[in-house]
C-alpha cells in the first residue's frame, strides 16, 4: 500500500536554463500555506490470517480440517471435536524492513545536520571559484558525493516520492478453543508500518542532470545554476530541517473476541455464525528525528485513537459426494465505526523564477544576462487516514486428491469491499498442501505452495507429538506492498 502518493506539493518553477542566466543572491520567502489532503483509507487484513493458510495460497474458506478455522468460516465448526490452542503466536517481517530501520539509525547525523546538502553547496561554490579544469573536476566530484546519500535513500529504502516503499512488521497472538460445535477465539493483530519520504528539495536536486565530466560546458553551467538556485534559500535561511527526508508511521492494533457455533442443517449442509467484539486502536504520525535509532520499537507506541464495536459472521459448508467441500462466508455483517487519525508534517520547497521589476518585466544585468531569483515556501501538511472494517463475502472450495494431499481455491471479497485488492484478479487464490508422517505420532511435516494476490506463496509446517506446530511461510503482504516472511508457533491439543 502506497500511503503518501498525494502528499508532497510542488510549486517549483522549471526553466530551461541557458548560460546567460545569473542568480540574484536575495531570497523571496513566500507565505506559509496550510494544506489538508483528502482522507486516505488504509487496507488492513479483516481477520486473523493463519500462517498455515498463508503458505497455502491464503486459502481457508473451506479448509480447517486440522485447526480451529472459525475466523475463516464459522461453518467449519461443524467438524465436531475438542481442541485447545493454548499458545499461538505468529509474526511477519519483510526482509527490507530491518535494513531500512538500520539505515535510519546509521545515518542519524545525516538527517540531523544535512551533511549531503551542505556538501553539494560546497561543491557548487568550489566550482564557481575554480580557475582550471582540475579544480572544476574536484568540485564536480564533491557534488556527486553529496548526492550519493539521497540517491542511495531513493534507490534502496524510500523509493520515489510518488510511489514510496513501505516497511512494516506484524504480530498476532491468539487463543482458540473448540468444544464440540462451539468455538471461542481471542486474538490480537498488531501491525506497524513506516515510510521514509523524500523532501521536495531532494526530489528537485535529484532531477538535475549532473554531467560526469566538464566537457559539456552548457550542461554543466545549467546544472550548477540549478543546484545553486535550489540550495541557496536553505543556506541563507539556515533551514535544513524540513528539507531533509522524513519518516512517518501507521500503526494499528485489533483485539477481537469471538464466539461461534455451527450445526448440520442437512447431512450435506452445515451453517454457522460468529459473534465478534472488535476493539481497534490506530495512530498515524510523523516520527521524530530522535526516534530513528529505535524505530521498530517506537512504531508500537502512541495508538491514541480507539473504537469498540460488535459485529458477526455467518458461513455455510456444503459437502459433495466426491468429498469436495464448498464454503461460503459473509464477514462483518454489522458495520463497525470507522476509526481515523491525522498525520501532520512541515515541508519546505525551494525553486527559482525570473526576477521582475515593479512593472512585471524580466530584470536584466548590465551585460544583458537574465536574472533569476530563489524562492522558498513552507507547507504545513495534514493527511487524514482512516480504517474501516468492511463486509466481506468469500467463497472457497477444497478437494482431497489423496488422504494426505489437498488442493483449495478461494474467491475473496466477491463484492469488492476490501481495499487490500487493487486488481480483481488478486481475489482469486489457489493452494495445495501435502502432509507426511515422518515418524508416526511423533513428527509430521506439511509442504505448501500456492498463488495469492497474483503472487507465489510457499510454506512449511512441522507437527511435533501432535501438540506443537511450527509453521513458516513466504508470501506477498499487501499492506506493505512487498514479500514477507511469516512464522507461527502453536501449542495445543
């Protein structure tokens, strides 16, 4: 999910520079502006996803033969049994998240003191005062070194401003009990994500074509004038804070208690229902600079907006003579109040325009060169976010190829209410699982593959003495928009 594609505002003036342009040393400071963007609705998982089914292509609507899967479909409680998941915790982590967190920590001084911008400015001044080609080359190398940090930030960790990279972690502790056809579940879902967003100044600097040598005098003159025009306001006003990249976080936590029941309406058709109490907490905020060195822990704090509501699910399971089973579920039938939070930040922007006299005419020097002047403006930007719990209709099919080999298909969110899906084809999931008793009643293994969200999934499970289950998966996480590792430990019987 790309949270901030609409955040940054650009007033920068683009001029096709020519050698006869000169920059006036004075700065035009434009009035501050307050801007509130349209509300951004966030896509979050609507229920607790089990790592077993994540590896199996996220197919669970008709599954649930080995675990309490009432949150996927309450009709699955029709498989009467006694089971207790005394401890069940799962986590997910995209591989890039820790790298990005370490990058913020390791470059704390850069974010604090804007060394890269100052080095680019120093290179510009060195170039202007250079008296030979060697000094010009040295100044050019200094400029390129100064731009190395923002280039690395964009290419590896932040992404472009209109399509930033999301980093995040998720944890899900849960407890589940099934007694006969009754099921009880208590679980929490905590997910935190952060993005590092480039400033308008850095974006503009990175768009300036910097030559590799001094052979193209015209291109080099244009580049030096552009860099000087963009950086001069920051140097003169000594204001780098809002021109550096900034990080912001989105965090939410759901605590859900559910009670379900299912019964056989006919020998082939079972129906069931869950009553759910949902408590949601939510926060969206700009991260303070001093929080960069502990960002993964900071993400879990300040969940300052909350809402509690009741809703319920209904489901059905139909058994065919071929042992194929078809499941249908409608989740969150009663609307739960939307929860909102607003993130605010200050953004500085610089640019340049023609200098004009009192009559609006472009000013020229005595030598006939056109005069440019630097512009500076600060925006106070407010971005409201909201979370919704939409009504979701899912259809699923599972077929046993052999006693130990199943294949399953799910059609998720038939009515197109879930923001997790940007493309309708993402709603079609398929997966398979093969189970192997390596040591009878002592060690079992399961191998899973599938397709979900139009991405490949894979999973592996171990069952130790039928009491300890360890599951892992590798799958695409739509909330952060990248692949993630999932791990789960379940202790029960």
